[in-house]
C-alpha cells in the first residue's frame, strides 16, 4: 500500500518514481512526527523573534510652540521652512500648532504695537501697545471648533515681527506643590545672555578707549570742551574758536556712536528677559550694521545742522548768531555725550532685574540731554540778544524746538 500524497505534490513529482514502503515500518512514522514537531518549533521561534524585534515608537504629537517657523512663498504658493541666514525677513510667520479641547495652550511673547495673531486665518489678537503678553490660544478658538491642528500666523503691518520671542508659557505651579517643595532645593536654570550683549560690550569698550586716547593726546582742547560751567571768559574763548577741527570731528563721531548704541539698545532691548525681550530678530552682523547706521545718521544730523542754521539765519536776518548758536550746540552735545556710555552700561547691567525702570531711565536721559542742549543754546543766544523779541523767539522755535520735537517723537515716544 502506497502513502497518500497531496494532489498538488503529485503534479510536481509525477515523473519521479515512488518506492513502496511496507506499513509495518514504524520508524517512518516516528521520523515524520519528529519532522513535523521540529518544523512547528521553528515556526514558533520565528514568530517569537518577529514579536521581539525592535520597532520604533511613533512620534509624539506636537505640544506647544516649536522653534521652526514657516513663511509664505508666492511663487510656489506654499509655506516653507524659514531659514534666517537664507530667507529675507518677512512680515508674517506661520506655525502649525496642536490645540486639544479642554487643555490650555499658553504662550508668552513680546509684541510691538499693532502686532496681530491669526488662527486659521481668523483674527484673534491685536497688540494695543508695545509690551510683553501672555495668551491662552485655547480660549481664542472660535466656538464649536473640533479640529486639533490649527495654523498660527504672526503678522505686523509695517515691519518684521519678533517671532523669536514666542515661547511656551510656564504652567502655573499649584499651591500644594509649592508647599511640598518649599524645603527642597531645586536647581534654577541660568538665563543665557543674548548674542547682542557681546556686541554692545565691545562697542562700549571701543568708545571708552577712544575717549581715553583723545583725552591723552588733546588734553587742553578736551578740557575746554567739557568745562561746561566755566567762567564767562573761558566760555567766550571757546565760542570764538573754529568749530570744524579734527578734535571736534573726532568727538562728534564718538558721540554719534554712543547715542546710536543707546538708541539701538532702547529700540531692540537686546537682553533675553521675562518682561521685555528683544524686539527685532537680527543676527550679530545685523546688530552691528544697525548701530553703525544710527551713528552715521546722528553724525550727519549734527554736521548738517550748520547748513540748516545758515539758511534759517538768512531767512530771519540773524546770520550773526548762526556760528555762536552752532558752536554752543556742538559743545553742549559733546558734554552730554560723555555720560551716554555710563547710561548704556547701567542699561545692560540693570535690564535683567529692572527692565521697565531702566528703559524709562534711558528714555529720560535722552530726553533730558536734548532738552538741556536747547536750554544751553537759548541761554547763550539770550546773553547776546534778548529772546523776548518775538522775531528771535520764532527763530529759536524754528531751529531748536521743532527739531527737538521731531527727535523726541522718533527716539523716545516710539519706544
């Protein structure tokens, strides 16, 4: 009797001769049983190995804000990853956020006035003034919103928003947690200084070295300029000297660099702070260029004012007062500029512990410097010709008070 083979095997092995085996041979059955058991054991081991094989876990759902932002490219009609060193700054930055129902999504950021936030192309927030804000995006969603993934847009109508200041707000610690952990020491994270801090310190060091070198080389001329409250004879001697000299030009350039440095610090707020953060996301090279640009503008304003005074003096028929007024203007500015590096140093030192106050003090120093300059010029002109004359008072308003108002608006009120 022949063993029964499966039909599909018969078609394959039909040309192979089959040897008849007597059924009395029990060793064949035992071998088949052992073969089947061995195959089953191999299959079981294979399944076990496959089950124990390492499989990476799926990525966790994004929670909170990330550090990567997107910008819109009109050419491809897509949102692409923004690379600060490659793309030009934009006025709108985007990011996909995952807001789950019933869970807070708190963020903190520093915004200039009129900065707006959009969620899924719907306006949800507009900054009434320049300040630091903390918002819960979950409460700003439209009612009935079921989606968890939303498109956050940060937009400013006039300039590039400070997207780098957007961060996840720390969850408020419960009262029980504070009580239990009161007696336990916890390491406090150290706030890293902003990269612009080194640039500002280098500029301060350069200004100090320049002042020291000029004081060493031009000691008599330096002393004459900074003797503001000297006697009338010394003051008259200074006002009769030429204004455009190498010493005065060097001091004007140093003053321009000092004032430009302080203006950039006030407008950008270079420290990474809790209340106020930097308002412009710029690199170190961009920060240096900004300081130099402000310095050139200030120096141009100081040097070009003599042309403006000559024109106004010709119109008001007071050309004899132009040189005296300009010399007193330059002398007062150079004296006031001697204190600007000190104010800048205090700004960098105290900005982390007293940001609002030191910003107010810095703005106040710039305002007092401009007001004191106008007062000194008016005092000098009044000694020569009485300003009670309406004609001369109108000339003073045109040449000093109106430019002062414009400077206060540009340098102080906007910040």
